[in-house]
């Protein structure tokens, strides 16, 4: 079995623990409880701390898909450097705000790194090409996903084509029905199961639009329905809060698409953008004529 670098290592170890031998499980427990110690220790020290032999530590590493203990330790060091992923439910009501802040930042950083590793660059390329070929772009999303759509609408000048993100699902439905042939619809839903959004996507496909989906899972309804699914995997705790991390990751994906499309529009587009930014600075009062 090979380790998938898109999966945080400690999450991977926890998931694989059940299939390991009992002695190897002791090593897994040590990794989960004190990863910093394992990163800074020799194989002999890890074996002693776990109460097992050195060959057991080596076998633990290879059974998880690594060439040996040193390769496992390097991957663990990278995981530790990103901080400990913490769900909101792991934050106690009596914890100081400083610790809440640390856990939230660690959770967000780890989630963004997971999204970065999992995202399919070929699908991003397909999405960029679809937008470049389209006369207009429509964006649809409800709730937190609607905020991502609004952000993309604000970046319409980068995309270089009319971009609209109606806030109301009825408006989204009507905009899709009236869109010019060959337009792109970007549908955004972390769960990929929102009925109103799925109906809008079906409307778009019926009208010949190219549909790009930004969602949290490759196996949900939205991902299966769209032409180009962009899967953004994060760690979420929707029982406690609105999925902020998926929203941040979705905003990054929009930035990627907008930047890539803008760069491929060529020199003339870049000049117009530069002129617009200068004029906007004058409009804001941050630059004199």
C-alpha cells in the first residue's frame, strides 16, 4: 500500500491502525500521541518508547507504504510542521482565546494543504480553457457557497467576460435559461447535494452550457452531474459552524481560475487591467492624477 501525500499523515496512521499487528499499533499510538518525539528520535529511541523492537518500527513504516523509517519520519516532520488539524468540536468551552486561535489557524492551514494536494490540475486546466472559450460566465451557489460565487463575480474583470452571480436561486435559474450559447456555468456546493442548485445545473446542461462544479467530494451528485468537477477536499465540522474552511479553499480555487484565465488573455488584456487599476486608484483617492 502506498501513502497518498494528499492525506494528512496522522489521519492516515489512525485509519490504518486497525490492520496493523498489535506491536505495530503501539508504534502508531506513539506517533499519534507524540509525533514531535518521533520526528526527533532515532529508530532505537522510538522502539524503546513504544516498547517494541527496532524491526517492528521498520515493519510499521514499510507496512504503511514507506521505504523505511527515515522516509516515514520525513513525512511526519512535514505533517507536524503544518500544525495539528483540529476540528471545532475539539475546542473546549473553557479554553483561552489564544488556544482557540491556534487550533483554528492550524485546522485551516492543514485543510488548505489537503485541498492543494488533492486538487486535479488537469481539471483546472479544462476549466480555464472552457472559460477562455465562453462568451459569458454564470455562477451559482447558495449560502456559504453563494459568497464564493459573489467573489468570482467581483473578479469578472480578470476573467475578461461578463460574469454574473445572482444571489437568488430563481434569478440563477432564469439567468441560466437566458445565457448565450456556449456560456459557462460555475456551480458551487461543498456537499454537492443542494436540490435547488442541482436543478439549476440540469437547466444549464439542457441549454448547452459547459458546467464547472466546485465541490467537496468526487462522489456526490454535483460532481457526477457537471462536465468539469473540481474537487476541493478539506476538513469540516458542520455540526458546530458554517463550513468556513471549504469557503476559504473555494475562494483560492476562484483565484487560481481568475489568475490563469487573465494571464492567458494576453498582453492587450493585461494592459487594460493595468489601466483600470490605475484609474481605480485615482477613483479611490489613493493616487493622484
